[in-house]
């Protein structure tokens, strides 16, 4: 179980020299398109979650729809983000082949960041983020999702930031990681308010 400190801390370790987060042949998406909310997204998650559970069975410790497509009414890139928690994210042999048999493809390997892995699915489009039980990121992601679901003003603020970041990234010919960086300031401001509301972080005096 992650500590309170780790949950409220943004861990941004540099990529070790000579390393890359992407497996051979992979890289960031070159096109960034934020679309209006689509009621189909929840159904896409249900389909993908069923595939993961069929592949891994009891090895699924937790499986959550996270990211913008998990928030009703929020504009998003039409890619379903899912957090999968397994016993040991570093033990790829325990889950990657089984997921590959169900249409997922390993794209990202970050052992320096909580042993994070990402597998991609194309129909429907999905990024499956894999962590171990001690990683704070799945907890962060659920807090952010639930805060946006319960606070329409924050959801709308985030939607504006996403649209502005996407427009600027497209104009500059940037990829998805650069788009993420453009909206990071607003994301962290929203997180701070959510952490304070949950009691994880002291609010303003």
C-alpha cells in the first residue's frame, strides 16, 4: 500500500542515461485530438476490462477506468486509459504474454518509475497502465477521476486546459507527451485541491 507522502508527491525521475521508456518500434502518438464526450467510452472500458480479466483471472488485483474518458461529460482523446494492478509489474512473463493473446501489445517499460508498463490495444483504443500494489499512481488517478466526477466546475476547467493544450500542440507539430506537458500546471492545481479535500494534504490557511 503506498504511503500518504507518496500519494501526494509527484514523482518525476529522469530517464536513466542510455535508456528509453519505449520498447523498440514504439513512440509517442504524433497526433493529438481532443473530442467531445462519447457515451460509448464506458462500454469500451467494459469490453477491455473483460478481455483483461479473461486473460489474467485472479492475477488482476485491481482494474480501474481512469483518465478523461472515465469522467462523464469531459472532452478527451478517444483512448481508454486503464490502471491494472498486479502482484509484480516487473514480472512481465506473469501477465504480458496472456494479455498479448487478447490483443494487447507492450509499448512502454519504465522500471525506474514504480515498474510502470503500458500495453496498447487498438480496437477499441486503449492504454493499459500496469503497476504493482505499492505504486501510488493508481490511487492518484482514482482521486483525480472521482474529484472531476463530483465537481463539474473542475471538470470544465480541465476540459478548457485540454482543448487549449491540444490546439497549441497541433499548431507546433508536437506529440502527445508534449501535449501532456502543456496541461500539467492545471492538472497539478486540480490535484492539490482534491488532495486537500480528501484530507491527504493541508489546504490553504
